[in-house]
């Protein structure tokens, strides 16, 4: 059995390192906590992790096979040199491009927001079922006759349990549901053309708990459903404080290409805004400041303004 720490990173160290001031896994990060609406300094080792997040509970299977095998060895390890190449301004080879896209596809699957969506769906389904079986006293009594384990439970108790209970899949269940999507997502990413966005000196991209972002574009409403196959949905992932990958569908009949592009401070702020408002738990930056765009007037704002905005959204936190 492989020995591994119990704190499993849903945002890998190899990615977070690119957003420290030193560009290393031991460097300092500056965190905006989106749950507590506060800020604090941290490190990659202490950021983006959860106890037993990828623990496998299947008889005869190494419980750390996904964390230390698939993720660490097969995905993150090969992606490390590819990320370093992009962060240094180099051009990734064909092999490195595939490693970067595999890293991106897996990162899309492993984040907490996807797991929370599965749990929320399961909770809603459970509550709809319980609403049906407790619709009337007669219906609930019929259920009790069919399910002796309900004996001694009143209809009111069942209704209260359903309204106060949130269903949560174990890590094994989440991984079994999510990992089969890896191949299809990777294929869709590989069919796009990719730009390596290069920020100007002194202007930083940010990283979040949900670093792979589908950006609403085109003429459809912003809240219209979009996925990796959508033509009007560029895909963004910042890979370091000065570099981000942006993928778009090439014109019909054209072969996907990779190229670099220098962007201005406003573009960085716009990309940060897309990432920030897809985040659920945290925003990480190499300094105690970053830029984003206000929705009210499109002006460039700083981190302090974002924290104040968050506090206004949740008074008292």
C-alpha cells in the first residue's frame, strides 16, 4: 500500500507554485477566502486541499491509488516541466501540449464545485422523492408497510429529516462518476486552438479553486448553458502569475494551432474577473493585490475593492 499524506490537493502544488512570489512550492500565496470573506497569507502546501479528498474505498484497491498514482504520477508529474516551459516564456512541444491539456481536463474534473453540484443534485432528487412519499398520511403509511425499517418514524419526522439533510457522495462515488469524462473533455480541448496569454510586467493572473473556466461569449445570454463543445465558449486556465492558456475553436477546416500573445492590463483584469466569479472557495495571488473589472461600469478594481464587494454580498461575515 502506498503511503501518502491525508491532505489531498484538489488544486495541485505544481499549479499553485506558479502563483507564488518566488514561483516555487514553498513560496507565499495571498488568499482571499470566499467562504469567510477574509484574507490571509498561505503557501501552496496549505492551500486547495481537503482531508481524504481522493480516498478510494474499494476492497483490494490501494486507497491512495488515485491521489498518488493517477493524479500525482500520471498527470501532475508530466505536466510539471510543461508548465515550467510556458511560465519561462518557452514554446511547449507537441508532447508538452498534450500534457498540459491532460492536466487541464483532469483539473476540471477534480474540483470541489463539480462535487458540490453532484451532491446538490442528489439532495434535490431525495427531497423530491420524500415529498412524493410523504404527500399524504395514507401514502406514507403505505411506504411504511413496504419498508419495515421506517417503523416508528412519523410522517412529520420524515419530512423534517428530508428538509434538513444534505446528501454527500463519498470520494469513491465522486471519482467513479467523474473520471469517465476525462477522455471526452481532453478530446474537446485538443480540438481547440490555444493562445498562451502573456501578462505585462507587474500585472498578475490569479488562481482559484476552480481554475478551468468556460467563458460565456457570442450572442447567447450569459447564463445560457455552455460546455466544452460549445463554439461560443472559450476555455481559460491561468498557469502562472504571468501566463494563461485560452482555447477557442479554430475556423472550420483549420488545424488547431498554438501561439503566444502579449495582452494588456485590462485583458488580464477581464480574465481574472472570469476566474473570480467561477470560484467557490478561494482566490490565490502572488502579492496582496490583483485586478478585476467591476460589473457596474467596467472599471479596473483592486483586491481591496473585491473584498469589500464580497462583504456587502454577505453582511456580517
